């Protein structure tokens, strides 16, 4: 029996009150470059989910978020193309301190607000799937295991 190795990641759905979401266009990362995603990143060892989200928001978008403004809305257990297993946490954020700006131009071509009803076609597939989840409670999905659940 193989010991499980999971990678953890947080994905932030910045929502601005105009029914728009903040997306970033990836570049020079080696993963889904040229596609749109959300502010996201790995959870470091010994780091709590909301703390990781706060760190990533500052590192990528230059804003500060208080924990009470973060809400976990979904969890995904995913296997990527290289068969790595991920536990992804999706969080919404409606309030933050500071102006959003591209703090990682070497990895992000641009940051842009998109109406939720007019998202670009070239979004990373699992992010697109997560964005399609509209439920009244926290959702869970299992992706990349052959027959989709």
C-alpha cells in the first residue's frame, strides 16, 4: 500500500460587488501558462488554510485580508496530469485592504476583473469547474480519477 502524498492549495475568488471576479493570466510558470486562473498557491507546511490564503493574496495581488473576510466555499480532491494528488480549498473574499496590483509580473501577465457571466474561454479546467459550482453550502468534488464523480 502506497503512502498518500497530498499537495494542498488555496484559490481565492475575489468578488468586487459588481458581480465580477478577479482573474490572472499565467505565464512563465510551467503550469497552464497563457490560461486564466484566480489568485492561488500552495499551502506551506505547518500553515493553516486561511493563513495561506492571506499570504497568497499579499504575495500575488498586494492586498491584506482579515480572516473574517474569508469564507471556504468548496473543497476539491484532484489528480493532475502527472498523477499528483491535490486537496484544493476555494475561498471567497469580498473585502480587503489596499489596491489590487500585479506583484508577480514574472508569473502573471495581467490581473483583470471579469463579469461572472462573461468569463474567458481559456480558464484552467479545474478552476472553471470550481467557478461553475453554485450551491448554498460548501461543496466537494473529486476530479481526475477516470470516471468523473
